[in-house]
C-alpha cells in the first residue's frame, strides 16, 4: 500500500451525490475538493443516470484518484427506494472507479471512525469533518458524508500500514 | 422515428444479463446477435459491476445500436435484492445506452406484446420468441427475455409510426 495517495470518496444518493477528494502523504492530509452533484429530478431515470456517469467521469479525469471509496449500501426501508439507490450506486462505482480499486465502508464504520461511535447523527459528522480537516466552514451534508468516507479510508490504510510495519 | 434501426435489448439480472440485437427495416426484422453475459459471483461487487460495464460497452461498440431497450425494474420482493438488481440496472443503462436513447418496458408489457397476455410464463416467452423470429432453436431464457424486449419495442415503434401516418 503506497504511503501517498489521492482518494476520491463518493456518497451516492438518489437526488444528491456527495464527493470528496483528499491527498494523503504519510501522516499529512490535504483536502483537494469536495461538493455535491445534484441530479435533475424531472428527467427520465436513464438520462439522470447518464448525467451522473458523465459528472463522475469528469471528476475522475480532473483529479485522477488512486483509490475510490463508496459508502456500502444500507438496506433501504423499502424495495422501491433500494432499487433507485442501487441504480445510482452501480453507476457511481463503475464511473468513479473506472481505473482504480474501489473500497467500501458501512455508514456505521464511517461514523465510528470519524465521530467515535456508529450511531452519530449527520450534524455530528459535519462538525467532526470540519474540525478534523480544518475546513473554514461546515461542508454541505452530502459532501461531509463523502469527506467522512475518505477519512475513514485513510485511517483504515494507516492501520493496515502499521500492521504491516509491525510484522 | 426512422424506419430502419438497430435495437439492442438488455435484460439485467444480478447473475445473468441477457442481450439481443435486431435490425428493423420497415416491416422486416433481422436477428443480429443474442446471448447471456454471466457475472462472476465470487468477485467483489465493484469488480462484477466493472466487468458488466466493460462487456456491455464492447457490445455497444461491436453493434452500434441506434436505440437501447431495458426491462423496467419490477419491484423485487425484498430491499436487499432490489438494491443488487438496481446496481446492475444502473450500470446496464449507462453502459449500453451511452450514445443513444434508452427505452423501458415493464415485463408485463413485454409479455403482452410477445405472447398476448401479461401473465405468460418464461417458457411461453422462449417459445414465442423462437417462433416469431424463426430461430433454429430455443434461445437461453435470459437471451429470450432480451429478444422479447426488442420485439416489444419494435411493435411499439410500428404502432407509433402508424399513428403518425394516420395524421
């Protein structure tokens, strides 16, 4: 596992998809970009998915990540929303992870890594992400989820590197 | 709506994805290709989805369809399988329909168009597709669903053309 890497995190949602890009150099971390992609709700599903694909491929071309992290799908309350979320998730994995490995973490694991416990609410995630990454202001919620995701992956990489070092 | 068109049909499934390519020239139809894409079940989801994306893009490059048809998602019995199906479906729509319009029909509409009633079983679909397209032998089931899908779209196009002509 290389010490320096650019990580792209994606939090796919049926309306808003959050993203975050960070550079990790050993113990240092630099926030490169974060934001929210908004899908037009009035277009047919196929158009919305194609647009998300295009936006995520643009993000990938712009930032050339070495690793991609996507939130593991929670199982939605009903089959209809699970299907819609699944569609967005499938497109996100393939478009963002086209040319690099894709990692997944559950929402619970992400919250535990960033806030300290798995039941943290969204507001706490926003505040912790802002603090940990020294952001000038609180990021939008969907972007904060993506930032939490890349942080979680960074911690997991560090832990793996330490285990390797201890061998 | 042009009289001649190449139609690619995709029946996305979590394990097997059927496809079919036909050429329509006015009242004539020519079967170009059909088959089943099988996804390796032992690889991580992201690898499976990337592989499906690659296979479908290859299909698109090989056959250059003018229109793509995908089966409208039925709502699965549970949220877990809806999510899995949704992921495959999202990838299928974006990969196969990358450079042309995407149409959707429900399984019920497809069966009604091809067999004559919406509750037809899979075996009846296989037999009707074989008969209607003069295939030398019964196609594999997932391919038959994709063939039924392109037939349904062809009938729908003809109906639209007749309506246009009647004006």
